[in-house]
């Protein structure tokens, strides 16, 4: 794996401190950190093109679910779940899958190196969007997941719309370029829903954004209690036992 990348420039002094960034664009080392919605940050070129290719190759060697294939056969969008398995049907985490695969190690090491106030993510969902596929407006469960959600975009750009939960006229549109990292914290994490349209062509400041196959990796930290954790490990996801537990609702 080629590890020559922007992270070489990061020391504990110039780590991204999520709580202290207030301006819309902050220069950290040579990186430009955009904050388009309160509490959200985008780091362009978070990984190199070579790393992107290697990641896609590793992902495509793994099993995809969705499109009739368990554990989420009803999903049209294909996904891969690492760390914990999430059931979209029952809207909860149903199984502990163990440690994240080693092909994700360099990304997590970079998170820890570049972003302070960050807990170690223990779950990663890989989403694949073919042309014509998107994701409905949702907020990642505040009860299940920690205060920082990270999403790494691969292959194709797309627009993500943030819509305020209390005022749907309060919307911001954000361009997610391939290899960029979106960080959602604070207001962007808890007061806005985020969504991606199914449109094959979109426009951003006059620029045509043409969608192709897009793959994203969303990293989260499960914050369930020890009791809940035991239930997750003990749950038989095929039978749907305990899957109606409201406190575990994950709005996707
Ligand atoms: O594809 C993305 O960048 C976002 C995915 C997402 O919002 C999610 O998995 O909850
Ligand atoms: Fe999400």
C-alpha cells in the first residue's frame, strides 16, 4: 500500500481540532478544510489516487449484500458491513462482526493522526451507488452512534443535501469529490438530515457533476452500553428476535 500522503505533514500541534474550527475554510498544513454546514468538514484528497484504487480492489474482492443477497437482501443499493452488521429492515445493529479488516487500517491511522477529539471507529459500512441510486434523507442514530461520523468518497462525485430537521427550508448542498473525507459533528450530525439524490447529472456552482459508480465508506463508533452489546452479540438476525427494540432505531 502506498502510504505517501498528506498525513506525513500532521503533528500533534496541527491536528484538526473539530471543536475549535469556526471559519468556513481553514488551512491546516497544506490542506484546506471546508466547513459548509455548521459542524461539518470536508477534507479533499484525504487519500491518494493509488490508495483509492487499492481500496476499491480490496472492497470488490469482498462479498456485497443487497440486491437479493443476505444479510440485507431487500436493499437495492449494495453494501458491506464491517465491525458490526446493521439490519436496514429492523433498523438496528444485529451482530458484532469483530475487528475491522486490515485494508482499512491506514485510513483509521490517518483519522487518529489528523483529527483530535475523535474516538476510534469500530464500524464501517461500505455503500455502493450505481447511477440512479441515492440515499433518502436521514440522521444517523444519535442513540447508537457517537458524535463524529466520517464518510470517505470514492470513484465518483455527488452532491449531499443537508436539511435542518426543524426547518426544511434550511438546506445546504455540499459537493463530495472522490477521495474526500466528510466529517459530520455537532449541528450537521444532530440537527440536519443528509441525503444523496438519484439524479445522474447535477449542478454545483455551474459545474456539471456527472454521477458514475460511487463507493463510500462510512465510519462510526457504536456507543451502546455493555447490556446492549451483549444483546447485539446474542441476537439471531435471521429470526428477527428483539429487533423491534425502539431504542436501537437507526434512521436510514
Ligand atoms: O454515501 C455517503 O457518503 C453517506 C452514507 C450515509 O449517509 C450513511 O451510510 O448513513
Ligand atoms: Fe448517513
